[in-house]
C-alpha cells in the first residue's frame, strides 16, 4: 500500500468515465481495460491509456481475472479499480491483486469473502446483534429439510440463492404446494448464475422498503456512514429510482439503522466504500439484507447531499490515507434523486435495445448531473448491460428535486434506440411517488397507470409524415413506428 501513480479500470460505460475523472483530478495516470466487442470510443476519451482485454464477451474479458491482472501488468499499473458489476465483488480479484503487488481500490479480500455468502453474512450479523429476517440458512440443503424449515418460517416465503444477487435464483412462495417447484427452479438458476446451488429461506415481507447506508472505512480502523438512500422502486429486484434522504422515515429509525450499518462494517474490519442494505417493514421494523462490498451505481445521490467525492476518497484510502472526514463533519443537505437511463423498451417486456445513437442531448441547468457512458454516434449492442447513463437531480427540498428531475427527463433526448426515459418521467410524476408512498411493489401496483398513453392525433400525424416522404431524425427512416418513437423521446407525451 502506497501512493497510486497508475490505475487500471477493467470496466465500461459511465462508471469508467467517473473513475477516470477522479484520476485526472488526483494526478493519477488512468488506463482503461476494455473489450474489443464493446464500443468504448466515448469512454476512452477520458483515459490516458487503454489496453485490450480481448475481443470476447464479458465472460472472456471483463470477468476474466487472469486477463485483467495481465492487462494491469502490461500497462505498468500499480493499482486497479474494478468499478461496479463484473469482478467488483470477487474476493479472488482482490487476492490476485495482492499477489501481484497491485493496490486494489476496494475492501480486503477477507471482507469481500465474509459478505459474499448470504448465509455466512446472516450468521455474522446475528453475532453482531444486527437484526436479520427470520429464516433458515443451514448447511443441510436436502429437500426434506428445506421443506420442514419452510413450514417453520411460514408463508409467504422467499427462496433465494445464498451466493447470489440481482434477483437471480429468487422465488416468492405463497403456498406449500408451490414450494418444491420453487426450490428446484431456484437451485437451477443459482447453479447457472453463481456455480453454487445453496439456498436461503426467509420470511417474505409484504410491501417492504429497501433502504441502504453508505459506509466507508480506512486502514486505521475508522468507519463512518454517509447516511441513507431509499432504493425501493425496483423492477425484478433491480433498482430503478434512488434518493437521499429516504422519505417518510423518523430520525430515530434512521439512527438505529446507521448504528447497525456501522456495526456490520466494523464486524468485517471494512476498508474503502461499501453499502449495508436493509429491508424495512410497513411497521418500521428493519432487517439486514446484504452488504455490497463495492461502490454503488447510486453513489451520486450521496455525493450531492453530502458534498463529498466518494471515488477520490476511494483512491486516497486505498493508498493508505485516513478517511478525509469524521462522522461529526458529515451532514445531509437538500435532496437528490437518481434514475437510470436504459436502452430498453418498457412497452415490450423491457427488452434490451440496440442501435446507433443518432441524436444525443443531455439536460443541463442548476442541480442537474448526468453520468453518461455514451454520446452521439455510439453503438449500443446487446452483449453488455444496456444502461446508457444516470440522471441525478439535486434541490433544496424533495418536491423541488422531483420537479427538477421531471424537467430534466423532458429535456433528455436520445434517438436511434428506444430508451426508458418517458417511463421514468411517468414514475417520478406519479402522485404516489410525490407523496413518498414507495415500496418494492410500486411498479407492480401502478403498472397500468405507468403505461404509455399515446394521444389520438399521433398515429395520424405519423401516417401523414410517412406518406409525405418526410424523414425522421432517427435512423433516417420515415416509418410511422419510428415517428412515434421520436415523438416519445422528445417528451411530447408521458407527462
């Protein structure tokens, strides 16, 4: 551990750009490790150097530890920041960096391993006195034992992969007759996704909220929290909207969760940035969910309400420096909300979209931040995650932040591929969101209201344009379908 002079980032998109900017401010030479199957032209503009990880998909490039370490050596990098996703929570990468004398910008391998298994992390939290959801996390994974334990926990029940995340290998079981099929399906998914079919059984909390605390530790034993983020609005266990402070919470509940988050971090001697996640019941009871041993996608909302630079702090702490702040120095101010911009079609099962971005215009103005990984001319493929950018709005109050975010979404133009921009606009302008009435079932409960409503005049306008030979800005096509897509992207409806 020592001063970082050259950093490899084996990642892509907006997080790679974010890290490169922090390197430039810190005087660190940045190197992008990239897949040749990915369009990284925009991202590479921000890096001093780049090195290929090969021409394959994620498994052969961004997820290949040997290739990543070889790339760091070839570039002469003395440090590595994994970003998020890919290898960011793999203890094997942190250990490989240590073996290669490369500084890993993240927690120690032991901390990652301790939190990598949901079962082991549950055991640890119980020893630390952190509340966990009632359930079964034992080693005996036979069908008879799982069936017996499920009856003890009661229904509805959540079956989920012990080694997993992102909703893979996760099933809600509402009746004993559904249990066997759910267990077998979850085991298959878990083995395919994580190479480990062990399962957890937990009581299923109806209409929970998902709240996480940003924590940060250093090598001197200091640990702080940087307050909470509400990430309750989710689709298939993937976060869609994140905000800080979390609405409709008492200060007493926030304080209890903050203390539990600090206890969890201290319990694994945590260093660098991480997140302790909780679920909160309608009765304001909270339970430990998991600990993410990395920087989170939604870290900008914390940066905006606290005024800190989390990525630069990551670099400093990885180099052996103490935390740049004490707990007493950290304050929340104002309100920040983030939405994730995806190349997907909300009207067709949210299927990922591809294409060339023909027109790209980001919103600007006070309190508007865009972290993007694409620009005009970027090729959007289907081999990698379809997230294009993150849009974050900051204002003095939650109401003002919602107004600002809705306006920014209306100003955001991406043509050439379908996106979820108008869908996000409908979410943040929904009356229930305005009132802070959010839970992980928000999108399900309001599914019909969030559907796109096309004005009756649009099809006729599109047909007239098509008949006249007028050409739309996207993909130089004049089909009625493309005209309506452009209309939607330009914010003419979806208010």
